[in-house]
């Protein structure tokens, strides 16, 4: 009766227990597992949302990690050792991401970690790394809440946290001459720890500049139908629409605006427009003209290593299009690499973290630095679609094109 | 357990009551291994896997109470984990100085409290409607967690501080607290399975209407079960939240968690003690394997989806019951089953039990025990009962006859509230009962058998009898039913009807006649004043018919009043006085057997087109 | 006033598409007492097939219905034969679990074949509208609504005017008697299941044009569809249509006048309230497994 199936369920457990004991006996039961062998590859573990809700950016980040691995290995490796990636799929699922990072540390015995994608997954995952005192460099998880937990090993490798990503844009709008400056604004936003603070940050600056808020709503993640939101916005008739979006809802809201024949003077959207061809396919290339967005990376940017990264990416994946998220992944790996090379060893992960807190790192996203909490202290780029192509338009010193005022759906392509 | 009774147990439905010491030894060894594992291995991969398995084991084991025992399949079980998580999250953020562990029990209380509310609102639904309501409940809780920003911080979620204890034992507190919660959960499941509550829940699963007629208070039972299925799950959820250190609506109220819980329960075996636990460990292990070694996300969907399909089609009862039936098949192979055994000769009620209250016939007052006035119930255009009125004198054996379709069984259904009457009055012992529910009527002294017996098929004979609840109180729900005084009384009643040798036989294995006898013993457990028998002599052999008559007479001699529907005319005429004749939903004649036999209207009704003696065939 | 009118109009257009998608679910329940949780998954599957036809062969997605629907019909028939028919007599809760499992498998398959990225179908008219006064009627929604009405009328015609329809209704009301008069109930059931899935397929072809989708989108659809059929009364086709229109309006109006963040709560709240207050729905018969055998 119960004993038979009990035995069945426990056999695996018992066996692994014995196995683990054996391994522990051989390996000396400490976390430096194969450290003695200096020619063995350095194993770097990560878990990414390759399926599920966040699969879009997750897949791209994986490509970024892979490009980095290829380039490092081609250049002789990290600390003279080859780099091996162990990337798991967490299916955009929180308990899976926790399991994955536990498995990476406990089972795969990786030497270093790279973060996952989105704040929702990085929040629980970074706690696993923190508990195990391992450096946690994450490419995308800019929710301000990430950085008020007093973590020592966490670093975010974009230029700014979510609440500050639209700052450059907002300040530019606020500084426009009186006759060009919008009078009214609408703020539809996805209820999400990334999009909402992003829009709130912009709204704060614009309201301070005297731009009246005529519409403001958050909508749930599974909202499909944007017609009513657009209809309400249309009736409020704002001069500028600032939309806090992920990908799908960005497409959905834009298409609803087109259907309703509602084209505000200025249209800013987080995230979605940075998805390149996927975005222009989604809303139609002719409708992209003049759309503004925050972006961390530009393939044209004159940052150290950027051209090589873009070339390598195009070579490896056979597309001209380089997703922003791949670049973010690459930059995260660059940051980790810089710390490892500067410290000269991977044994003391606390030293790696300390070094990052003290120093600036040059990445393809530009030069990055961090405050005590691991939050970055830089400024985000603002992009704009012009003639069917994404360009960087702000800040002026790194821009690839001049900013144009006005969203002109149906104009280009 | 009494060893001598074990010897005659051929196919028990209670695996954990079996003294299979080898099995217990393995369980003990597994338990010890579980407890020492973190001390001998610091592999956090397996520690994490076990921690998650423990959480799911508690969840599935809790689900087992409402879904396994009571048969109400819930896809909202994950919500209770989430509620526990949110309890600890909200409170830990509000009171940063207090240890989060303090809030773990509270997580259980909150979950049980919400279960109480959900229990109240979902009582009206059953079957698929219940499943849908539980899904809706899960998503509704999620939407509330998203939108009640001031409490839950919305989609941004709540972050808990990292634990402050030594990192060498980082997982230990989570691990051992969960082991303790699982132990409590299993203890509760084990205990419930042995109590009146557990019997009542299984009775509800097997036949809810019938359960009500033997005194089981359906809403209270279901609500208590709901709360029991949430209590420890909420605590496990609180530990889960603390372990993740991050609580947000999407992760905490993901439907996939509920699916994993239900899958664990089904694979292991529902309504068993260890099934959900084994299932939880197995499913979580498969989950991790799929994720780490077999390709990740889409594979996991194939795995979970495919397993659900396969389990529902090929292994509807789960691993433990499947193994059980294989074992019992091997053990009984070549041996004659008990079903063919002789029915006992029975005994005199007075000498064997004090469960049935005996009354001196001379003290019985001359009055109506049951009075039915102008009772009506129509089904569409069919006037099944259309103004029936009659009385059953106290201490009598009253007969109720009539052609097929004259509304006799419907009348019984109205009297015990299996169907609610549209109008009319029913008085028992001078008290109006037509507004009362079935179990309330049973508590007032109404017992009823069914035309086609409705025993609880998956329960043993003994369990069928002890499932009866004579009166209602929360305290008595916690009384042990399968042994002790209740079991003793049940065995005595089984002795009376001659079915004691069959006590551990499953009801579905009995012959039709045997089922009739057990059903009689079952309602005697209620110690009813009035016993309604629907064709007691139908479909059974002549010897048994005679025995049935004897028992009715004996019970009657101790003061029990009977109302009997029967087609077997000699049986009725020899036993009953007075007799009421029902035609087209009304009483058309009443009187002594002699008067009825001579009544021309009765003869006309019986010799009319309707007069066909129905062949009752045992199912 | 214009705003309200516009919102009502949008709600009605939405309701038409919902009605088509929900009709199959209610049909399958009405005849077979199976709540097909995989219904949303088949709907998304149809969207993907439509996408594939549009992307690879340039076939207009709405015209592609004539190709998509038969494909999905065949898939539904196979599904019935392979996994649903073995458990025809099992309790309803088992079929709920089974079809849930099915939904997960279909989701996984779509992820393997088409990837987990958001997919959008954009024919030339996708983002155009008819303008009437101050009101706008999105073209894709109007076409989609019209097609939905045509398919629904066809379905209704089949169910009420043909021998097949009578057989289906006979099998639904009393399977054993239907067998007696020569109706092969199992064949009818397979046909109904396939027909129901095909209706979802037609709906999926339309919704694919209206909204972007990923394999996981089926959860949102099944939640809505269940709410609609529960509201209308499980098993009632007219009820599903009525429920769908009311639902489309409720969703639109909540989004417009309460808050978009509560709009997604509408389906769950409706299910909850309807099952509590009027379990049989607007036009349905009472949903009870334990009908008294008297």
C-alpha cells in the first residue's frame, strides 16, 4: 500500500542524498568546487524568461549573453579561462526563477551569475544571489524597489532606474519654447513595476512645467482592447501622450489610436518602440514617424566596443536588427567582466561588488557607475523613429539625428 | 486498531490504518531522511526543491480535504498560498521590527477566514459550476491584490527583508518550519478521515442528497472542510512568501500553482493520506527536471498538460489507490470474496444495542406522528403530488400503496426534503417541518430508505453506518467515527440486520439485498421515530423478504413507527395497518387492510390500465 | 453623448466577436456536458494558423477563415476521438481537468512552432476606420463582426433547420432515447465537438486581426468565454449571444467609466455573481449534476 509508492518517491531523494554526500566528500564540501583547476572554464549561470509573458526580451538578452561569450572566448577568455554559459528558462515564473538560481548555485556550481529579465523576476532572483553572497549583475530590472533592500551584491547595468528613464525627454519638453510646448498631456500606463514609475517620473516634470494632465489611467497587464481608453483620450484631446508600455500593449494602444484617428502632436512610449522591426511590423512602418521612446542602446552609438558587438551580433544571428535587450544583456556581461578582470579573481565576490561600487565601467551603453544600492547614476537615451528607422535624438552629445517635433502616422514608409 | 478485526479485512479503503509495518518503516525512514537531509548536504538545489515540494505537499494535502474527501474539485487552491504570502508580506512591511515568523500562523488564519467567506458564497454550486467559481475566485483575488495598492503595493509587489540568520543555515528555518506544517497538515487529514466530519465529507462526495437525509448538515460540513483545506496551506504560503522574499499578484496567484496542486493530488491519489504528498514531490521533481534537463518552458507545458490528460484518462484514482488495488487483487486472488458469504441470522435488538431507544408500546399516545396536509409538487405539466393528505399514527406500521406513477416516491422525497414541496404542510410529532432541510428533519427523528438503495459506494459497510449524524453540533463533527463508541453502535446495528461480517466490505461490492439491509442499519443509527421504507421487499429473495418483515415488526414492537411504500401486496397487507392509497398524486382511500381490499375504487384503480406489478431489478 | 454612443458601439462590435467565440463553448457543453477549457487555446491556435497563411502566402486573414476553420474542425474532431471520448462518462470535474491539460499542451505546441513572441496580423485595412459623424467604426472590427454574424446564423441554421441539428438536440436532451431512434450519439458528439472548436477557430481568425497574441493568451480568452456562457446560461446558444453582447458592453463601459484596471475583473465578477444569484444564467436551464432520480 502506501509503502511501495512512498519508496518510489523517496528513492530519488535518497539516491541524490547519497550522491551529494559523495560529491561533498570528493570536493571538500565548499563552494569553490573545481577551483583548483585553473584551466577549467569559468561557468556563468543565468535564468531568463525564454517562454511566457517576458519571452520577447528574455530571448534577446540570451543572444546578448551569447555574443559576449563568443567575443570573450575569441579574445582568449576571462582570466585566461574559457567562459561557459548555463542559461535556464524560468518561463516568466517566479518560483521557477528561484529554483533556477538555486540550481545554478547548488547543482551546476556556476562561478558567476548574470541576472534575469524584468523587475518581477529579478526581485526574487536577486535575493537568492544575495543569500549566497554572489555578485548579481542584471541587465533589465529597473524598478526603484529593487534598490531599497540594502543588497550588497546587486547591480543594474542600464543608465538609470525606471523612474528616471524618461527624465531627459521630460526636461526637453519642459524646456521647449512657449509656442511649441504642449499644453495638455495624457498618461495611459500599464500597471507594471517598470512602466508605471517611468511614466510617473515624466508626469512629475511635465506638471511642474505647467503642462496640464487631462487623462491618466492605469490598465491591467491582460488588457487586450484599447478602444475605450483611446476613445477617452481622444475626447480629452491632449497635445502629448506619454504611454507606459511593455511590448504588446504598446502595439495595441497605438493601433487603437490609428483606428480612432487620434494623433496627438507628440507621442512618447516606453519600451515598445525600441523593439525595432517587431515594433514597426506591429504598428506598420508608415505609422512610426516621430514616435519618441526611452532607449538604453543605439547600434550607431560611438561607445567602446559597440561596433564590434553589432557586427558580431549580426554575424551570429543573421539579422541587421540588434534588439536593445540583447545589447543590455551584453552590457551586463561587460560590467561583470570588468569587475572580474580588475579584481583578478572570482573567489571573493564581495570584492567584485566593492570594486563596482568604486569604479566606472565603459560599456556599449556608455560609461556606467553605481551608487551604494547598486542603482545606476547615468542618463537614459531618448530615441525617435525617423523615416522608418530608430534614431537616438537625446541627449544631444550622443545623438544620431536631430529630434523632430510631432507624430505623423501614415507619413513614412 | 484491533488486530482480530484486521484479520477479516479483505479490501480496506483506509491504507494507513493497515498495520503494514514495512510500509510504516519506509515512511519513517523517509521522514528521518527528510529531517536530516539539510544537515548532511548543503546542496541548495535539492534543499530548494524539497522546500517547494513541501509547500506543494501542504497545498495538495489541504486540497485533498475539499476535493479528495468532499469531491469538490477546486482550481482556486493556489489562492490560499497567495493569501498566506500576502499576510506575511503586508505585516512584515508594516511592522519591520517584528520577526516575520510571527505572521506565519496568521497567514493560516487569514486563508481560513477567506475560505469561510468563499464557502458561504459558493455553497449553491456544485460540479463544474464549482470549478468555474473557484477559478473566478482565484482571479478575483488577484485583481484585488493588483488594485488595492495601499495594502498590497499593487503590481510592484511587496519585498521582505532578507533573513538575518547565519548563511550556513540559510534554508534550514524555512525547511523545518515547512516540515512541521506538513506534519500538522497530515495529522489533521488523518484525524479528519477518522471522524464524523470526514465520514460526512466522503458521504457528500458519494451522494450529496442522500447524505443530507442521514443528518449530515451540508453547508456546515462543506464550510468546515473548506476552512480546513486552507488553514495550513495559508501558513505554508506565508513561509513561501518569506522564502521568496518577494510577493506580487502575478506570482502569488498564478493559476499554474493551482494546477500543480491539483495534479499532485490526482497523481498521488485523492482521498488518501500520503497520495498528495507523494504527488507533490513527484510533480515538483518532474517540473525541475523538465526545466533543467528537458528543454524548459514549452516542455513544461507539454509535461503538465500531458500528465493531466494521461492521469484523468488512465489513472483517475492516482498512484496509491492503483497500487492498493493491485496488491489487494493479488492477495485475494484464489480466495472467495465475502460477498457470497451468508447473511447473519441477526439478533434481537433489545439484547444487542442501546443505540436505538426502546419504548414501551403501552406508553405510546394515541396521536399522529406524521401528518401530511395538502402537499403539492408539479414537474412541468406532471402533477406528481397533487394535494396529498394523510396521517401516520404513532406506533403504527402504515402502508402507502398506489399504482405506478401515483406519486409515492415523490411523496417520500417531499417528506424528507429530497425535493422541496411547492405547497402544503408536513408535521412531525406535532411540529411543522416543511420549512426544514433534510438533515434537520433527520435530526427530528425522520429516517428514510430509498427505492433503489443509495449507499455510499466507495465507503465500507461500517463507514456507511457511522457516517450518520444523529444530531448536529460542531463538537460532534470531531468525534472519532471509525472506532470507539460510534463504531461499536454501528456494529451492533449491523449485527441486528445480519451484516456484521461484511463490515469492512465496500458497499459497491454488496448484493442488492445486502445493500437494503445495510441501508436499514444505516437509518437505525439515526434512532428515528419514524422510518420511511421505500419498497423494502422490492427486488430481494423471499427469505430476505420474510426477514425484513420480522425486523420491521420487532422494531415496531419497541415503539418505532413505519411508513412503507410497497408493491408486494401480501407483504403490505400482512404488515401494515392502516393503509393509504395514492392515485394521481392524492390519497384516494385510507383504512385497514380489509377495508382497502374491499374498496371498489381501489380495485378499480389497481385493475385499470395502470395495474402492472413492476419488476424491480437489482442494479 | 458622442462618447457614450461611441463606447456603446465599440461594446457591441466587441460583443459580436465574443458571441462567435463563445458559441462553440456553449454548444459543446449543451450537447456533451463538457466544459472545454481548451477552447481559448484552439482560438489562439486558429489565430496562429491565420497568421501563418497571411504571412507565408499573403492570404487575407479574414478570407482565410474558409481555410482555417476546416483545419481547426479537423483538429477538434481528432481531439475528441483521441482524448475526450475515453472519458465521456467521467464526472464533469474530470473533463474540466482534462481539457485544461489539453489547453496547456496546445499552448506548448504553439510555443514550439511559432515561438513565444507577440504576433500581430495586420492586413491593409487593420488600422482604418469608417467615420460616421463624430463616431469611428474600426474596419477590421466591422468586417469581423459581420463575419461573426454570418457564421452564427449558419450555425443556428444547422442546429434548428437540418436533420443534423435535430439529431444534435435529441442527443443533448436524452442520449439513450436518441440511440433508440437510430442516432449515433458518439458520432454526433464528435461532430459537435469539432463544430464547436471550428466556431472558436472562426473567432480566432477574427480576433487575431484585432489584437496581438502569444500562445499564453488563451487564459484571458477562456476566462472571458466562460464568463459569457455562464452569464448566458451554459448550453444555450441564444444565451451565449446575449451574454456576449452584454459582456462586451460591460467590459467597455467599465473601462470607460470606472477604470481600465478594473475592466479585467469584469469576467470574474460576472461569473461569481451569476453562479451565485442565478446559477442557470440568463437563458439556461439549471445546471445540476445531481438531478433527482425519482
